C-alpha cells in the first residue's frame, strides 16, 4: 500500500527525512499490520518537489492519480501551503512533517495536518525568553521572503512591539548567500540581536560572516541548524548563536535510540528535522490502523482521532489540523556546542 512522501531531495535535511520515513515504513511492515483482516505491506512513493510551488502542484496532482492512500509532505511551508487545497479537493490526507507556518492550516479544506507547532506560537515564546533573560533593546529582523520566513518575522515583530523591543525589518531573496548589505548595516547600527528567519543554507552564510564583518550582535535562527555539522560549516568559535526549533531536546533516550538506528541504516547522523518525518509516517500508519481502512476519507477522519506518541511527543490534532500540544526548544551556543536554554510546551 502506497504512502506518498514529498520533499526537495537535494536538501540534506529533507533527504535525511526521507530516510527516516523509510525507517518508519520498515518498522511498520516488520510489525505485520493487518487492515480489514488482511495483511498490508506499506511502501513509500518518494517525490521531489525541488522546494518549488509549481513543481509541488504537479507532484500533488500526480499523487492524487496514483494509489497513494495519503501523503506525508510537503517539506517546506511554501510548498505545503501551495498544495493543501489540491489535496483537500481530492479528499486525500496531507500530513506535513515540518511546515510550521500558521498559514498552512489556514488553507482551504480539512484534510491537511501540521506535524509541528506553529511559528506564531514559537515567536511568542522567543520574545518571552528574550525579555526575561537577554533584555534586547533593538533587534534587526531579516526574513527570506518565503511564506514561513515572512510569517515568523511578522509574528516576532508583533510580540516584540508588545514587549517594548525596537525592531528594524529587512528582506533577502531565498536564493541569496550575500548578507553583506544587512551585516554592514548591523555593524553600524549595532542591534543587540539579529533574527534570521530562513533555511539552513542561508543561516550558514549569515552565521559564517558575523565575525568577518565585525558584527558583535547575537544571532537567532529558525532553521534546522542545531547540529555539530552546522557549527563545523561556519567554523564556529565564539559567536553568540541562538536557535528556536520545534520539538523537544534531542538528548532524550527515545531520540538517541532513533539516532543509533538511523546511523546503523545510513552510516551518518540524521539531520536535525529527520525525526519529524519519522513521526509523521508512524502517525499516519496509526491512523490507518485506527480506521481499519485504506479508504482515503476514512483515513482523514481517523487522523482527527489519532493519538500517537512519537519522538517529538504526542501527535494528535485539533479540528483545524494543528498539533494539540506542540513543544519548542530554544538553544544557545556555549563552549563550542549547542546547549538547551529552555523547552516550551503549549497547553492543549
């Protein structure tokens, strides 16, 4: 039985997520699942949307015509938002592992589900922490013009204004690696903190150039950057870096056991967000088992009633498709490594 998985396969984090999704499929098959009394073998149908909305729409229309019973994806908020109405019209469940833009679940239809908490809630927690512990007076906010980056920056500015924090807003292309203009401004204006709301490749570029440009501001990032690989890529020494990411701290026993299994499969570390793909596949299969059906509409209904405990916590959904009790973790660099500063858990 086919389950679709869509992501930009040339992206390290997304391709690692695909590997984790296949692990979940293999584990489910090893457990000998029966649906309607009959044995079922699950298979993952991988598709590459190249993180491009038009390509994502083509992929979605293709998957609808196949025998996939549901889709795990798409990976980015931009592509997930673009295809949500397409899947909704076709009556097929879409569980997006890491599309944490609040705009995703606001899209028309009732067949799309968010595998992590919303960006708006994350930014509220960030401002609460900064106000209590860091006390920044001025923050430079840089978004990448993508729906998630813009949404995060908007939310940050909203909560910062309420907390009496002054912000200045800048935008860059999703394709740029040149942050010199913005960092030159930061060198002159000396904000206490720079917030960049973008993906890991661009986060690498801006973090790498802080010291080179002589910028003393702290840097807060929102992408999948909490890894030793990221710190090695930026030649980390003593920059003051923060990152807010969905999910719990990765030092828990369940996540560490997953990490070991992943390394045994692929001989490399899982990327930071891979566990969300793993959880999403297991959650979807739990819903299929709960429905005891391979009918697409029955699977959608079962997803609203499912309660699966994954690596990232409890996976159950509100009527609008948002996660009921999302968690977020704020990290800061210290002595050459990422350190957990605060974990936030939303009430149900």
